[in-house]
C-alpha cells in the first residue's frame, strides 16, 4: 500500500505551516496568518494539486497538538478528525517539544 502523500499542518503559533511529503520530496508553505482557517483547506488543496494529488489521496495527517493557540489547534484537530472519519486516513498528533527534541537528536547523527 502506498502511504503517500503525508500532510503536516501546524498552527500553534501565528504562522500557518503546511508540509506535504510525497515519498521523496517535501513541499512547504509558511505564512503569518491570524485567521488561518480561511485559507488552510484551500492551500492544502492547491499544494496537493500542484504535486498531482487530491484530498482523497491523503493517507496520513500529522498535526501539532500543542502547546499553542488553543482555537487554532482545536480547528486543525477538528479538520483532521473529520477528514479521518470520512476518508480513513490516519491522524498523528505531536507536541511542539517532541518535534524540537526529534530535530535536535536527528541533527546529532
């Protein structure tokens, strides 16, 4: 089974960050955005289409679950939960500290 694309969404700060991994390359978007929910779904769709994918192709969603801006994180979590229920995609949540620690230790290799 093909496990790609993987979509990552982060909004724990004032930046909306989206990453798509197609199995070989990362495609990223980052923009300072207070009301990110107005552009998040549109931007994910544009990025997927640009890389020959669609929403139904998403196999995994990775989201930041905190700490951070509560309403923004809740919105992304709701989006991921609903998408997972509809599509069967797997959702993974990680906290900011876990991401930072992973990046730090990966850099040691």
